[in-house]
C-alpha cells in the first residue's frame, strides 16, 4: 500500500510502505477518506509520536470499506462501509482497526462526510459529557468554535439543551457558530471574550479550551461555582499563573484530556456511548459534520497549511482513493 511518510526535513511523501497485518479482534479497512487534525501537524514536527502499537503514519480518523476481518470479529463483513477513530494511520491506503471501534457509514453518505465525524465528534463528546459532565440547562463556552471540534461541540451541546457561547477569530467563523446554535459568538480578535461573556450572562458552567496559558486567568474568572475547565490543546503555551483561591473558593475542576492515548477498551466505551446518544441525530441530519474543503491525498501539504493558518471552518478532508471526495 501507499502512505504519507515524513522525512527528516518534515517533508511529506506519498510512497509505498508495508501493508498492515490483521489481529484477531481487528479488521483491515481500505481507506477512502481521512481528515487533517492539529495532532497531525504536531506529529509531523516530531512533537506528538503515535502511542505504542499504533501505525507510524499521521491520520486520526478514516472512512472506507472493510477488506479483511480477523477470526474473532463478529457482525462485520468484507465490503461493509465504515468509519472509525484511529490512533494513527489514516493517511494511508489501508489501516488495521479494532472492530469494536467501527461505526457503520449510512447508505446515503459519501466517504468524505464519514471521515469528518470520528475525531471531532468523539473529542467533543468525551470532553463535554464524560469529562465535564455537562448537564441540560448549563452554559458552555467553546473556544475555537469554528474548528472541527468546535463545530461538533456546539451542535452536541445545543442538542442536549445547553446554552452555548463560542469564540472564533473571524466574523465568518462567528456567523457559522451562531448558525450552528451558539447564542453568542465572540470574535476574540475584536473583543475580549471574558468581557463579552459577562455582558451576556453571569458566567459559565463548562469551558472547552484549546488555548491554555493565555486564557487561563479569564477562564477561571468566567466559571460559575463548581464549574469545569477542560483543556484539550495548548496553543498558547503550558505555563500561566493560577489563582488557587478562586479554584478552592468556587470548587472548580480543571481537567486535562487527550483522546489518542486512551486504551482500546476506553475508546470502545466512548464510541458505543456516543453512538447510543447521538448517532441517530447525525444519521437524520439534525446534527451534521461541517466540512470546509476536500483535498486529494497528494495535496496533503496544502491541506495541512489550511489548518496551520486557521483558514478552515470545520473539517479539512483528504480523499485517499478515487471516490473518497464524495460527500
């Protein structure tokens, strides 16, 4: 098979590599489409290596057709159209996936649409509902609302009868956030997000944060008593002063969270509970993956640049095989 390989100068090459092997609990999937995530940019730069046992190639999600099933697999057959979260290997023509991580691709969906779901929706789901325990009627602040995770999180929170505030860096992104269900969307380049939020409400119960250091003090101020702050990225750095008086006084919870390095058993549970709670709404189009652009895998450099420069609204998709571009 072919895969995207990173050389010593961080250049990307679409080249022949060894085919994956299929363990008894796994299936081999012919990948038709994958997607770009910020973790891919970190891995390319050598800062986020794949966990032990994962494929060495970038790509945290995929959509395709089953090519082979392991001898312990039940309920899945060769030719089934599926999507799944990965620990790596989406930027390749084939990948081995634990069968328990698979979700069936709806009949009327193209592969590109399926590839836009796993990483962002499962990330939003696990952090809002399993980590932060977001409840109906609570208010959530979602930083990076125009990103793939942000657009997913807005929809899941609104579907759960929560109030949603979002931040984004352009007026086009804030408009999209509001169209997806945010009652307030703040252009953080033009307004201080804490001042804008306090002008709108008394505070928030949950914050989904991608910035970390630069936002910490304002996030802490915004949280209501017993509020939860979930860090899912560190875009502005890892060190910042912390007012422990507010943390203790308001009984706050600060949660660090990653998805990639969780065990297969954890990912099985996350996938199952997400599917039980939200998958029907996605199939029915009540909740929809937001797709910015679809690039052929040979143009992965351009696709990654879109994310690096924050030009995208929603997902940037990679078509790995012919037909992988279809939505």
